[in-house]
C-alpha cells in the first residue's frame, strides 16, 4: 500500500495491527502489508491521521479548545482535496469518493483555473 503525500503524522493498521507510521512532511510513504492480510477473506485497512493544526505543521494554524476541554466542532466541513484535472500534483479526485463513502454530500466538481 502506498500514499502519495501526507502533511500530518499517520498510523496505518491492517486487521487491527499497526504496520507503519509516518511523521508527515508532505512526503510519500508505503507499507508492505503482505504478512498482515487474509487472502480470499475480509481485511480492514485503517489510516489514522492526526490532522490537528499546530504552528509547526503544514497547513499551520491552531486548534481551538473550549473552556470545558472539548475541541471546537463545526456544523459543516469544507474538504479541499483537489481534483482529477492536474494528477501530477498527487490529486486524482479520490478525496471526493472517500467523502461520499463516509456519507458526506458533495457538490458537483468541474475543472477550473
């Protein structure tokens, strides 16, 4: 399995076992999952990414923590994942498919400059 780019730290699990971790930095990373998969069976892949904003990662920012210790929540999320119009940037439009699989709605996408 391979991922083209990830800004944030990530952990990758296959069938409940950690197979690799990534420290971020907008670099590609990969994991050999051969010994962790069940051939001809059900397999569960989990990629756990810490996308909490800090002043030391990209994109930089701050996470707002409320006085009760909870992190700020939002009624809506804007997912800016790029599109299929410029694949050499690592964007193939897969973020839209992933959002749809997670039950989110998306507006129709059109190429634009």
